[in-house]
């Protein structure tokens, strides 16, 4: 067993959906090893991590937290054509997100300097450097200091494999057909051109998005192995594809998500307490996504037409400040007052306690952008998903949820397509239907089954261990086996 003088460094990408899983990874490593774990990021993101770490004191031991260090790397957003004091994607308009991606590469010399100081202080390099797979350059630094380089994808195996192969090969550029094969995927798992977000749909290998992702993913594929925030039993095909594509060790260690807390006085929970089991549709597009004004108008009208209860965490539509004040004209005239007075709907502006909402027995469906953290949170609670992917690998996640798992249906896709209220009504009614043998009933049964698998993967038993607990043990054993070459 390693001593406390041995370190593992974790370097997340600068986005909320990446920071949270990295913190959960740090907690998991700290609880299952004797290594000191250092989370290394920019100053404002370090503040976020410290606050989140302090919030975990009630759910984890102080001893584990004491062996987690959060350190900072210098970063000035204005040096990269970004607004002042912006260090993650949360407050960035979509047009500037790629600037932040490229700016992340400026951390390489600062990591080099940090490790130089680390070696001088501890007389040895970190045993391993675990970096976000968007930060492939970190493997180059790890090699320089004779540390083990490990990539961590905060997404699932299927979505990661699709994302990596799409950017690495741009297969849609090789054909004019609507459907096309993707390298690494079975021939019968073809993708559609309209499943691609606009940035990759228009990519040609020379654009700013291609230049970032092709380089970083390629460098990440040169490291010693990948950690995946998922579960073997939940996406077996995804792990088969990813392992065959990478051709080196891949460990499933998820789900790295928080647990819901008791919030008996929260207004959302109080409202849900008045609703019947499995009757409510929860709607959220995550902390960084929103839909366009016309889509928002049609979604609202369709929800009202469905006559089904809904709880909507709503933000301003695309084209406006997502963190700004909400304007009534973005919804049908009198909509919010009408649905709240009738009891059909509850509107929550900007933020709601998602974990606690999804775990409530009244929630029977989740209209989601299919970001991986949200997918894991919904499925863990056995909630079927209505998919509306907007960016990144979200459409690939939805493809798996529909075709491989049977826990989802697609309502819409992207920001540039029309959405009709009649379809909204039809999909909502279908998913919330619990009549035996119905589509909604089958989706619920499948979601509950996958929820059990997600929970079982993290069970720690003396005789039988969950698959992700075993995955973490196997990873630590791998690090131990390679350690002698690191510390000499």
C-alpha cells in the first residue's frame, strides 16, 4: 500500500460537467487508497471545487477529505479573447466556448512548473497524472516527469467512443448519404447526419473545433489507459467498442455522481408531495444549455395541452443571457400564472435541486438534453428520459438510450429544428402512460432495471463487489504495478 507521501494529480477540463465527476473521482481514490490526491485547476474553478468539497463533509469522512488538496494553475481569461474572470463554460456564450477549449492548452507550461516544484519538494514525481481526455497534452507532461498518464472521460463509453471516432475520422465527410458508418462501431449501428451538432457537421479538419479535438483526443489515445464514468452492465456494447478502438486498458468506475439529500422544506419538493406517483414530467436542459425562443414557446404550449403535471427548471432562451432575468414574452401569454394556479405546472427559474427532484416518487419522466451527468442521475432513480440533445456527445447518448437500452424517446434535436406542440403533447402523454404493456410502462421497467445496475456497481461487500468498485481496484492495482518505474 502506498504511503501518504505518494501523490496522484487530477486535472479536469474547465466546465461544471467535468469538475463534478473529477471531484467524485478524487473522493473515490482517497477512500480506496492511501495516496494524496491533488486536484489541479485554474483559480476560479478551484474555488468551485473547494466549495463542493466542503459540501461533501456530511456524506464522506473528514479523513478522506483531508487527503485531497486543491491547487491552482495561473490563468488569465483575457489573454485568450475571453471575458474577464471567466474560467469555465458556465457563463460563456456558445460562440466563445471553443476559445476556452484552446485556452486550456495554455496550462501546459504551468503544469510543467508545478511538477518541477512538486519533485523538488517530495523528491519524486506523482505516481500518476489523471487528466481530462480534452487535455491530451497533459500526457506529454506526465511522460516528461516519468508519471503514469491516465485519461478520464466524464462521459459514458458509447458517447465517448462516438465522439472520439467522429472527430478523429470525420466519417460524414466521406459520403453524401444521410446515414453513414462510424469507424469502430458495428456496421448495423450507423449514425445519421442530423444527429451531429453543427460544429462537427460543418467540420473539415481545418476549422477551430477540429484543430482542438483531433489533437487532444489523439494525444489522449497515447496514454496508459482510460477511466470512464460509467458501468459495464449499463452499456456493454459501448465498452466493447471503446476498448477495441483504443486498444489499451479501460476501467469502468462510475457512476461518479452525488447522492440526493433530504430537502423537506424546498418548494419543489413540497409541490411534488402533492402529486401522484410517477405522474410528473421534470424538465431541465442542464446548467449550460437552453433552447431557442420558438422552441420554448411550442414546448410550453405542448405541455399545457398534455394536461400532465410538470416541473420545469427554466432559463432564458438561446440568443439571450442564459443567466439573466426571464421575460414573460418568451412563453405563451399568461402561461406561468395559469399553470401554477391550476396546479398543473411549477416553474423554477435558473436552478432546482435536480438530484432531489429525480429521486421523488412523483417524477415519472425527465425531459433532458442528455448530458451524461443528467443521464446517470435520471437512470439511477429509474426515471425514463425524453431526449432533446443540444451539444457535445448528447445525441450519441440519446442514440444509445433509445436503441440499446429502451429507456428513452426523442422529442427534438438541436437548436435549428422546428418543434411542434402537438408532438410535445403526444410524447409527454406516451412516456407518462403507466398502463401495463404501454410504451411508457416498458420504458419505466427498463429504467428501473438500469437504476438497480447503477447502484449495484458501487456496492462494497466483503464477498461480492460491485463492478465499478472492482474496476477501481483493478485500476489501483495497475498503478501499483507500474509504480516502480515511476519512483525508482
